């Protein structure tokens, strides 16, 4: 899509948002005294009302909302507003405006799409920010944030926070509050002036000193036990583990395709294809092992996805060739294509595995160099009777930076693959 086309689509989505009417959301339809009970109630609500899930056609293709969507939504912060908007999801996503697809920290194309729609909760307008992430050819949606609309009425300047990283380390926390505020603020710069008249008519602007204090959408908590229980934490980690088992899911799909194709192939051809598939499986498991020690790398799996589609297609073609009456030469060619597609996939995964390991090695060497420099500064300060202010400040900033990077990488291990991948990429980017 050209820049002109992107600008046209964005303008259309902004105009669509300006005309959008809020959906009335009933309060406390899903409510419980504890976080665990509320999560369970939300999941049961969705299973009862949408037993087969919902598929909605959007500007980025078909998007699924299923039980896993609800679980993911509530694993990313639980407040009553999130529970209140769950019943509005189908209607809301059908009319939602498309905000953007954020790139990864390395600037490469991301498969994370963001949508925005309006709801009224207790006569207060709120914005529902939804995130759609692609995995294995499917697009699954979850609720990212629910924010009072009044927080975005007094927008004065366009934010460039998503286009460039700040000079300090604050980009390490470019998620949560910062992420959605910058994203929505940037989108609203082009929204028609008729939306939120207070932006257009200064004379009607309320006295900011008299304005009531608004709740913080990131820190507001519904329950005192909002932390996951032991059982919920086990479920969450099981979900993370399942989400990150790309090798097994991809291999199973290849194996199923081979089973279907085997009816038309001779034993030698089947044996050869199965052997190459096993090699590919091994290379994918090697990548997952590297991710265990080096951090998730979503870019690797995004790059493999189109290769996987080609593998499945060529296997199916090999299986169909004979039944379609193709010549022996043509049958031989499509069989070789299937073999080559899997070999190319294995070579790609091997290359990515080596890159992940090398990149982590370089990162650890940089971190170790920084630690040594901090130790040198510590010794230098001890040798001097009075530490120069500049030296002390440098030492404090360096120590704080290391602690922030370590904390982020530790937190990343408990996040879904896409989030974790972004966080590990940010930690590496912070050293360049």
C-alpha cells in the first residue's frame, strides 16, 4: 500500500470514528467479588452466548473473537470497565475504526493491528482499544484497554512517541499507559472537529481546575486480589506455553497434510517427505530452545509463516498430481517442489537459530562491558576523597539503566510471545 493510499485509509477511518455513536454497555452484567470469580464468569458468559466464537470481517481481514480472546483480555489487566464491555465486543468491532499496525522496535512490519470504538458506561463515554494479533494465519482479537474518553478531550499537540524513541530509557516502557495514550492521541489529531466539540470551541472548555479527577485506566483496580491466584497463574503459564509451541503446531499441520497426500504417493516418496519434515521439525525445536535462553523472537515465526503456507500448498499439489492425471514428469516435479519447500524452511529456521544465539551473545558481551565499566567507576569513586557530582550521577544512571533492562527481560518471560518479543527487542535496542 502506497503512502497516499495509507493516508486515504487513515482519513476515512478518522471520519468514520467522528460519526460513530457509542454503544450502551450495561454495568455489572459480569461482576463478582473476586478477580478469579470475575474471570470465570466472563469466560462462561462468552461460552454461553457465543459457543462457536465470532468472526468479523474487518479492514485487515477476518478477525476471530473466541474464549481465548476473553482469557487474553483479562490476563492483561482486570478492571470493571473491561468486564462491562465484553458483551459489546461483536457490535463494537463491527463498527470500530482502524488505528494502525505498530512496527516492532527494530522497525520491521508488525502483525499487531489496533481498533477503537466507543461505549457508554453509566452515561460516561469510554474508548475501547482492541488489539488483533496474527498467528498461524489467524487473527485473534482481545481487549487492550478501556479508557474514559474525557482523558483525550484536551489534546493540544501531536505525539511523535510512536514514530521515534526518546533519548532516555523511557522507551523501555512503551506499553500500557504510554502505548495507548500515544496511539489514540496520534489518531485523534486528524479526527473531524465535530467530534468532541470542546476541542474546537475554546469558549466551552471546562475549567480544568474544577474538573473532577479522572481514574487512571492503567492503575485502577476492581479487586483487591487482582493478582492471579496460584491456579490462575498455572493456567496462564500453560496458555503461554501452548501459545509458544509453534514447532509442534506447525509440524502437526505438515504431518496431517502428508497423511492426506500419502494415498497417492509411493512408499519411497512418502519416506523421503517424512524424513525432511522431521528435519524441519528439529530445526524449529532448536529455535524454540534458543528462545528459552535468549528470549522470544516473533520475527522468526512471522518470517516462517509464508514458507509454511508454501509447504502445505506444495504437499497438497504433490498428493493431487496423480489423481489429476498429470504426467510422470509433472508428478515428479511437484514432489520435488514439496521436498524443496521443506528443505528451504529448515534452512531458514537454522539460519534464524544461529542469528538468535549470536545476537544474544553480542548483547551479553555489551551488558558485561557495561557492568565492568560500572565497577571501574565504583573503584574510581572510592579512591577519591570526595566524589565529583558528575561521576556520581553517571554511576547512578548506569546502575538504574541496568536494573531496568534486567527487570524488563525478566518480566518478558511471563508475557505472550508477541509482547515478549517486543520487550526483548527493546532491551537490545537500548544498547545501540
